[in-house]
């Protein structure tokens, strides 16, 4: 009896994993190019022109911040309905998202912390864990990613 050689099935598996990872990369690449394009639309831009500078000076998740978001009203409703990286896009929030949505959402959160005077991705993750009911496991994955991929000095 011939001894089993795992080389060919391992190489086939490696090619398949590579193909699948590249598919996810392609989807993320398309998202990177299209991210928040709708914010420049006539329905959204005036609201963001008015409120983005105000939000920058507020602490994310504070009562003042939440009130400002509420004032964005229809602008945010339209924005969320056009951008699937927002939990508000889906009937069941984060639970309905796919991995590509989640990666874009995380990157959006990280970039948003850079626009706030006191932005902190770790505080944002903790706030959003409760806000979106995303759970401790996903929150831990986000924190680990922030540390390992983007460094401690965010």
C-alpha cells in the first residue's frame, strides 16, 4: 500500500483559501472606494456640513453627542439607509451584518475617533458594544485588532 502524500490536497487547500481571501479583499477594496460617498449627495451634505464640526468637539456617546445626532434626523436616516456598514441599515443591526460590513464599520469607527478632539477607539468600542448589542466577543475582536494592527498609540 502506497503511503499517503498530503502535498497535493494541501496545495489545493492553500489555493482555495488564497482565492477566498482575495475575494474578501476585493469586496473590501470596493467598499473602501465607495465608503460614505452618499454624504456628498444633496440629501445628506447640508446636514453633515452643519453638524460634523459640532460633533468633532463633543465626546462620543455623551448626552450632548446623542442630542446632536438626533438633530441630524432625516439626514442620518437617509445616510443609514444607503450604507450597509451602519448597524441601523439592518432590521436586526449587527446581527444581520456580514464580515465585510463589520470590517468597514470598524474602520469607520477608528477613522471617526480621529475627527473627535477626545476620540478613543477603545472607549468607542465599549460604548458601541452596548449601543448595538454586539456582544463581548466582537468587542474583544475589535479591541485586539486596534492593538495589533493599528498599535497602542491610536
